[in-house]
C-alpha cells in the first residue's frame, strides 16, 4: 500500500508541475497588422499579362509608372519615373 501511495503522489506532483510550467509561445508584437488574402487567382505578375484583382493589386505595389494621376484628378498626369515627355 505504501508503494501505490508513493507512486500516486509522485504522479500527481508531476501532473501539477506540468500544469504550472511556462508555455513556449511565440512572442508577438502588438503593433503588427497581418492581412491574409486569397491569391489563388493570380495568373502572372507581369504587368502586361495581369488582369485579375490580386495580380493587379500586387503589381501596383511593386512596379512604378512613368506617369501617374493624382488622386481624383484624371485630367493632367504627374511625373512618377519620367522626368519629361
């Protein structure tokens, strides 16, 4: 009876020590915004071939234009990469 009691006490202590052990979680930052989006419709990231929403959205972020229009004004383009025309 003493051996069973000792084994059960050790088992309970081990389970309790596991319950209070610190977890090994990844350290996260509070000021990071993670955005997930479905990009399975991308056919190409070539600006001449991209026509789907995801491809065009990514192309707009990685390629710059020679001329660009200011927000809301489509009558006179402004220089972006070009210096003159």
